[in-house]
């Protein structure tokens, strides 16, 4: 069973809309990176519990693209915490 099945899922458009009202300076910095690719509106992405505030959900907002792999970028819809996944 993959990690995707352990969490709720939503469209990329819903994920971005959920965090845009709570953008943190760290999220703005990550999104301004030349290597940042926002999640596509139609992509289905996981929503994970936020370990920082334990109230909101970490939404997948995009990917930091390296030369070989892309790492998901998550942002909390409540506290604005940003998490990068390997």
C-alpha cells in the first residue's frame, strides 16, 4: 500500500487555493525559486496532517526540481509551515 492511500487526496487546484491565504515568507521564498514547479490544477495530491500545529493539513503545492528528482513541497493551510519531502 502506497503512502498516497494513507491520506486524503484533493486536486492540485484545491491544494493551492487552500494555502494561498496563509502564505508564509518561507513558502514565498520556495515558490520564487527558479527550480519550483507548482502542482497542476488537475493533479491529485495528498493532504497530510501538519506535525507543527497539529490542526491544519499539509497541502502539496508544488515540486522543487533537481537535476535527477523532484521533491514535493508541502504547506500547512493553518499555520503556514513549509515542509520539503525527499
